[in-house]
């Protein structure tokens, strides 16, 4: 029997980009900010001085992003029942292609390269489920969309929401492994 499929976004879902932005900002300006600055604010506007776009074009930014809490174990468990694809709209930031590939190899070495999709537009993805932090990707999802909570999407109410990886597992009813 064919497994159902899941497309999982990288930035803001597997990779904790908000923490990375704050780390880079603190390194550059010596000022520590909290994730509260992202609440109901478009991600690109959350940090002063256009810093976010600067960081997105900085070598090493994508390679050193922290892993989202619970993501590795949850993805391993999802693989027991689903065909899991990692999908990232990586074309906008050309440095990110190689860095994201290396990041996945380090943190998710159990994801086969056949199951990694770097694209420009996620509307081409045809999976049973899509987990993403952006409505621009979920609004055109061919399967069941699941919105992964992030500061910038706090006000969104038209998609099923998961606040963390345990909630993803609960939604997808993945039986715990021992």
C-alpha cells in the first residue's frame, strides 16, 4: 500500500529562523531582542535597518540555523507512516541552495536526497499534507494544509494550526515509537 505524502517546509518549520535572525542582529548591533518582535509583523519588517534581507544574503546564515525543537524526532516518526518530502522555496536566495543541502545532511541525514525539493513556487507540490509557516504556500496546497506557528502568522485563522512538532504528530496521529 502506498504511503500518504507530506511536504515539510524548512525555514520557520524545521529551521528556527527567528532565533537565527535575533542571533545575527545581536552580533551586529549588540542589542538582544526577543521573538516578540515578530508577533503579527511581516517577517521582513520585524528587525530594524532592513537587517533580515541583509542576513538572508550573508554566507553561512542558512548553514548555521538552529534546528526547531522536536523537529528531528518528529520527522523520523512521520517517516514510519508517511512519504516525507522536504520542500523549500530556495531559489530566491541563491546562497541558500548549497547551505540548505548541507544543513539537511547534518541534521536530517535520514532524508534521502530524492525527497528534497528546492523550488521557486510551492504551488507545484502535490502531496497529501503540507506543513508550512506561510499562507502564500498553504493557500494553494493541493492536500491538507497545516500552518506551523510563527510570529509573522499569529493572526492567521483560516488554516489548521500546529504550535510545535508534538502538535504536528498529534494532528497526523503518529504512534510513538519506543
